């Protein structure tokens, strides 16, 4: 199992945003792949807050922004029920994505959430509720998410939610 940082609750962190530790390398994967002009990036702070921000534009068939990070080694999350994080948003709906591969062309299992805009929200995303998708569309003829081999994580703002976006997050921990 990948070595994960333990939180104050004793649960391992799948993703940490402390820039003084070993944060993941997040790569932007916006709608430019299809001619769009949306952009997004994720930056980590020394205080342990991740900030996913950018702008969603509909120009040239666009309408989404995302970031993806490969885990240093596959994580076995089969002993756990899901992912929990604290988040503060801007009224938009976001999705966390999990893959069993580091190849962005593979199926991504997504779970949507809309955090509070004023206060930090505790978000709990059960693995059983992650939906398999391919290029934003739900697929049904695939194997379930293999919790013994989580290889990469993603964050999305999609659904043509036009304009600037900003999502603040603290570590994603397994529960």
C-alpha cells in the first residue's frame, strides 16, 4: 500500500495539500483537448489547503476544467468505505474522480459534491456511489472501481457551469 499521511482521526490521507510535505503533482486537463478555452489549476499551501481555481468558458465547444494527479504508488483502499474532506466552495458542483490507471484515457469513477459557500463543509463520498464515466458520459458495461488499486485522482468542474470557480479543500482522507 502507498504510504499515506495519517490525520488527527487516525485515518490515512489519500491526498494531502500541505505544500511543505510531498503534495501530488496536479496537471491541468481542461476542455482544450476538444478546442475549448477553459482553464483550471490546483495549488497547495503550507497551511494544508488546496485551491482549485480557474474559469469555465463555452467557447469552441468547451465547458469543463479538471486537474489530475497520479499517486506515487497504487493505494489499496479496500479496507475503507470512501473519501472524506473539508471543503468550501462557490456554489458550483464539483466532482472527485478515481482511476485504476494513470492513463487519463481510461474510465474515471466520479462522485459529485456541492460544498457550502460560507463555512467549511464535511464532505463524505462513499466509494459505492462513484459512477463510471468516459468523457463525461456515464457508462454501464465496465467493471466496478477496483479499490485495491487506486492509481490516480482527479477533480472536475463540469456541466457547463460558466465563469470563474474556486474550491478550497483540506486533505482527502479515507473513512
